[in-house]
């Protein structure tokens, strides 16, 4: 077994061309490691390059300089080992739910019988057995995001990259999906990078919270969150941590490295 | 449905809805049936036409009455085939000729146009190579090709089919290309992330997400095919509804001109209906998404 961290960035930078041809530094000199089974939440002001970082790890975008390794190897494009869950669900509207979940296994040419079993299991896990034959537009937002989660988890990925997946959901649905995600990521020993705008969500889910600065983005603070799960957002401990991270987020416009541990 | 206060008494409520029955005459049998409702206006138009002919509002020499058209049409359909009456008994034959030309020409345009549209819309290189040529050819009205095509193919079936296929190709290809270019990026990324290699994206993502536009393009192309078959038959080939139309004009048979026009209208409508039904079947996933 190799002991490379599942995700590693070394002095990673991303520069892209703006609309007038000018150079825009999305983020600069980012170094980070995410260990196996770790759940890392990433928070930062809009436009700090969070999504760029995630899309680069997913293989949708290329790096400008530095190193970006998955299991110790360079990234050569997208792959089903790195599952991505998008804010806008990105389910295929022309496929019913079952077909959407089968998409990955079919592309990997998983035998029919085996696929049947794993898709059935996945539908049960996310509680969508009854909606299996419905099309995405017939489902509620929460059900769509559940389906999007099922569609990637059925491929048994090691890494889960999530780009503000629950931002468009109502509070109740978000809470239940957060719980499910916590449970599933632990059960499947997933390594997760989770982008969010909500400090509460970052503290609720993360083993570590990374705070990024405004553009050009850097990692401003790396806060371990060590208290036990399931976490209760009304706890004193929780609120102290949340307040601290909110302070860090405010400071994140000032260029000095913050340190704090919950 | 009345609201109640906490003590149980009814809250007075202004009645804002007006009583439809009191305002409009009740035509339940008509309102209940959508098919019947659709026939009301065509029937009224037909009645108006007959009325204006029988009341002498329009001289019968310029506008024949529906009855006169029906009479001429009947002879065109069921009359004896004689060398003296050029049209008698030829309707079915002419109709089949036109239908076959439209079907063949449109089928070629649909296949070539869909494929080219997807390729032009999805591959930037193909678009850059062909964009100018396509736009130039598209700017030329298809009918302008008529003399050239007749010169090239002669008075022959191929001339009509080529004109239709060529003319219907461009709207189909450009409509589909524009839609394929708009393929949602997240869906492409989702497919790549789930293991689709980039060479298969066209088939897996671009085509299905473009399918509504494919049918929109095909519909435009089909409409144009009917225009072009009439032009081709009037100018270049023997037989067909367009040929009958022109022959009737040359012998001043206004009743037959109208009969031919109505025939074209009916078949145009039917072919469009067929295409829409076909689209409805393959766009099941879209139901409720648009135009509900």
C-alpha cells in the first residue's frame, strides 16, 4: 500500500486570462495535504479561487505552476476516482433517476447483474427507491442532490469533491443531507474536500476548516475541528469555534497567517 | 370555502369571482372537447367562404365557391383517366409523387443536417473551417439554385430531391449547431467525471441535450421541404401537386388551383403532426419542463 496522501498540493498557482486579455491570479502558492478519510471544508470570500482549486483537482482545469497530486500521482484529466458533486446537481435531464445512477457503472462496463445490485443498494441508501423511474425535473431540489450524490458514490470513489452542494437547498433539507453526508463519508472512509459559504456548515462537517483569502487566494488559516460527532450547532463548543472562524474569515482580507484550534 | 374566526363565526369575505354562467352562454359540449373547439374557426371560415360566393360578394369567376372546388376536386380524384382531361383521376398519383419527393429529400437533409449540425456546434475546429462556406451558401435563397440544378440533372426526379435536400439542410444544420454550442458545461463535466472519454461526449451528452433543438430544426426543414417540392414541380419536374397547380393555372381552372393548395396544406399539416408526435415520444423526459 502506498502511503501518499490522497490529495496534495505543493505551491500550486492558477492564473487565467480575463475578458480583456489581462492576467488574473485566481490563487497563488497554495500548499495543502488531505489525509485518507479526512473531511476538509473550504471557506473563503467569493472569487478567491475555491472553485478553481476544486475543478483543478477534478481535472476540469489545468494548473499554472506548482504540483497537484492525487495518491502521489499527477492529474491527467477527470476520472471516476474523484467524484464531483456540483451545486447545480448536473443530473442528465434526459435520463430517469435510475439511469442517471447507472451512468457511471455503464461507462465502466460493470456487468449488468452487478450493476443492478449496486444501483439498488445506492437508491436505498439515499432513500430514493420510490423515485427511481422519475426524471430529474420531476424531483425536488433535495431529491436531486441526493440523486447526484448517489450517482457518484455508486462508483465507489476514494475522493469526493463538493462545490457548495447544499447552497441552493432549504434549511430542513440541507440539515438532513448534511447528516447523511457525514454518515456516508465516514462509512465509506471517503476523503472529502467540501466548499461552502456557510461557516456553520464548515464547522458541522469538517475535520478541518480551511479559510482562504480574497483574490489572489491563499490559505489563510487551517483550523482543526476536533470535537465529537454528531455535532450540535447549538453547543457552546460549536458556537465558540464558529465565532472564531467567522473572525478569521473577516481577517482573511489582511495578509497575515492566522492560527486557531477548536 | 369560508374562513372562520377563532370563536367559530364566519369571516365576511368579498366575492370577487363573477358568475361565468350568467355572463356567457353555456356551451358545455363545446368547452368539454378540445378537438371540437379546434374545428370551430376552420368551420366558420369555410362558411364565410361559401356565403360570400353564394351572396355574390365576390365574382364567381375570380373565387369559386367551396362547392365548386369540391366538385372539381372530386373529378380530379375519382374521374376517368382520359387523354382529353389532363387532370381527371390523377390526384392520388400526383399526391404520391409529391410525398415521395418530400420524404426522400427531407430524409437526406435530416440525416446530413443533424450530423453536420452536431459536428459544427461541438468541434470548434470544424466550425472554424466550414463556418464561412455554410453562411455563404445559407445566404443564397435555395430557389436561386433551381436553373443550375435543372441544367445539371435535367427534368428528372433527382432535380426535385436535390433541391429539397439542399434547401432543408441549412436550417436543420444551423439550428442544431447553435444548440449544440450551448450544451451545458456542467453536464459535460459530469459525464467526464463519471468516466466518459471526450471522444464519446458528442454521442453521450451533446446529442441528447440538443434533442429538443434537433426536432425544432427538423420541423423548420420539413416546412421548407414542402415549399421546395412545389417550386420544383412547377418549374422542373413532371407530375406532383405543384405540377397540377401550375397546369391548372395555365387552363384557368381556379377550382383545381384551390384544390391543389388545400391538398398541400393538408399533407403539410399531417407530416408536421407526425414529426411532433415523434418528438413527443423521444422527449418524454422533457414533458412538463416546457410549454405546460
